[in-house]
C-alpha cells in the first residue's frame, strides 16, 4: 500500500513502533487481539487497528502539499478536511480558511473567491452542486481534491447499479458531509433515498410492501429523497450503499433486512433475487471494518474502563464509543488535556451531545486495565500523549522503554 508524507507533528515514535511490530507479526491482518502494554500497576490494551487510515493520510498529504506549494496565495477548505480538531486547528493556524462548516452552512461567500485561489475538497468529498459553484468561478474542484478513494468507490458502485435500473438506498447520517456528497452523486444516476438507521429501514420496508401511502413517505423521509422519487415504483428494485464510517454490521444488517423484505413480499426464488436487489457488499470501507473488528476484539478482554480519542463530530469514532460503552465505562475525549487528574476526566456524552466531568473514573485497584483506541482521523501523536497521561496518573509504573522492549 502507498506510503504518504505526513507532517512530523502527527507522528509518534511510541505508537509508530507498536504499529510496526504488529504489522511485522501479522502481515495478513488476521489477528485482531489488542497490544498489551504492562506497566505494572497499569495495563494498557491498545486496539490492533486505529488512527489515520489510507484516506485520511492521503488527505493530509495533499492539504499540506497544497499549502507549501501555494505560498502567497489564498488557500481554502470547503469544510473541515477531516473530523479532528487538532488537524483542522493547525490548518487554520497556517492561514487556511473554511468556506463552510460541517453542516454545510456558509462561512465565506463563494463570490469572494477568485480563480487564483486554491480550494481543497475534504476527504468526505463534496456535492456536484458545490463543484458547479466552484466551476462558475473558474476554479477546478479536482485540482486539490482529497476525497477518499473508498468514498469514490461508493459513488462509482452507486452509479453502476443505477445504470442497471436500481434505485439507491444510502445508509448514512443525512446531514453528514459524506452522506450529502454520496446522495448528490447517486441521484444523478438513480432515484435515491437516505436511511439513518435500522429503524428507518424498517419504515422504508413498509413502503416496499405498500403498507403505507406515497403521501406519508414524503413526510417520513423529508429531506432524504431525490427530486421526483416515487416510492410506488422506485422501491421495486434497490441496492444499498453506505456512508463509509457507519457501523459495517449495521449497514449489512439493513441490506439483509431490506433484501429479505423484498424476497418475502414478492415470494422470490433465490435465482430471482438479484433482479430486485443489487449486491453491494464491496462498498464497505476496509479501514472502518478493521477498526470495528479490533474493537470487537477489545470487548473480549476484561478491562476496567475504555478511553476513545478523536473528534466529537467524528462518525467512525462515535461508533467505536457506542460499541465499547455497551460493556464497560467508556470515556470519549479529544486529547490528553481532558484527563484533568487521576480522579477527574472531562469527556463527551454521545447521548446528551455535551461534555461532562466524571469523578473517580479510575477505580482504586492494585492493577488497572485500560482499553485505548481512537478513530481513523486521530493522529498518532495525540494517542501517544493520552497514553503517557494515563500512565502518569498511577504511581510505581514500569519504565516505558522496558515495556516497549517486551513487545518486540
């Protein structure tokens, strides 16, 4: 796989060594068990897969290369390049300006742009409508395009099955940049509808089986369907694609459920199924899958708590938190600064959408086991700083050099 030039500020000798040891010992990536760092009074269980994925490294390389090669010119990002506050803040500190926020709200009017400006498309991709806005101003939307190749793969697959007469069901968060981009590209080829979760898929199934009226569909899926979408004819033949950062099992579960709904409704034989439901398993992102499988492996371990690091608006990171908090106390933080002391941690609550402070988050035990992982947009340097902070909250820990020597 291609290697990328990543700024030193995002690298970590400690995390880099851990990843390299695991790569050497597990070249086929079949071992999802965590790396165990035994510091004596504290044991850290680090996920097998975490941190910058291919798409993020690609975006980071292009963005910093664009800044370096366009000295003296104005550099803009359509919106946050990735969902990590430290990366985006560093870009801002280097003079980059954001044209929109992550919800698509305008921060700088497009009319302020000129053809000499460098405009970077974020890793999530962008909509055809926004590409056209740039082209109107003689700005090439593909010149500084950091769109993840795996996101483009979803667009291409949607286009292929759209050409074969299927409508597209996109599993994703309707307001997420990637989902908005996928929806925009998909609707050019085929009628398209977005489902947020399994509950909405169940609702969609009632339109597939004609249990609900067309008029009600437009209320239930307001803002989530393409212009002219007709549930009576556009839900006869469908294919499911996804926002790449969603839970892979949930996407597959939704696809399997809708497929079975069609099979039962039409009393289809196995050989007839593909005529009504397109196979789109190959749109699931490898990095999202690996990170989630590594998290399932963490859940098999006995631990006292879990710490997940990443941007609070990061979809893939949020899903890791959801998986872990079902079993053990889980703390979602952006950086080591959120660990206020050995007794206090400021962390993000996915349910209230706000930070809160928890006291005595580390139990009083002779040996504490802590799970540590992060999302695909979190730099290794931040994971290192969190690791070191977690070690420091306990006395009598073994030297880091000795522990790293033991892993290889």
